[in-house]
C-alpha cells in the first residue's frame, strides 16, 4: 500500500479508553504509543496517547490521540483527515495541493519519530495531517 486516507480523532485525555472501546466494538489490532515513549519529558503527558491506530478485519483504519498542552481541544471539531503512507512524492504532491490557500500549523518535515509529518487546515476549514513513513 502506498497511501491511505482515514479519520483521526482527538481526545482530552481519553484516547486510550476510546481506542479500547472502538477495538471492543469493531475488533482488530490496536497499536498505541504514549508521549513518554517518544521522549516527552513532561510528567503530566508521559502516559497520554501520542498516537493509536486501530486496523479492523474489514479493512477500516481509525487513528486517535490525546491533545497535548498548548493545542486546542474543542469537542465537535476534534476530527482530522489523515493521509499517510510510503510514497513520499505522491504525499508531498497532495500536501502542496491541499494546503494551498490554507493555514499550515506544522510544516511537513522530519519529526522525532523519524517520519516526515505536517498539519494544516485547508482553505475550506478542514484539518489535515500528512505522514510520510521513513
């Protein structure tokens, strides 16, 4: 698979509980990493979910995370469209096209987990994230 598009849900400290609930209903394999596992030094967030991914037997993908301090959490607007995969040229092209006229909050660049990652809100107000696997 070269790329995927799926919903990415944000929570205020309940991402682990939500991920386990969705797995109990939808089935599948859940992978979960905390901020602490990626080296976040703040004790208040070390056990919060930095990224969780549920892959169901039907081929559904659901991604979740807790909202870190300093970022807005507003129920009702806590969903983002995620584009991810290995085809860097394809995903960089999507990034360029979709972010044009929008507002970039995290530039598409290498991150602490080794992938290229960026976030933006497109010109229609839809939040997106792009992750290019290292």
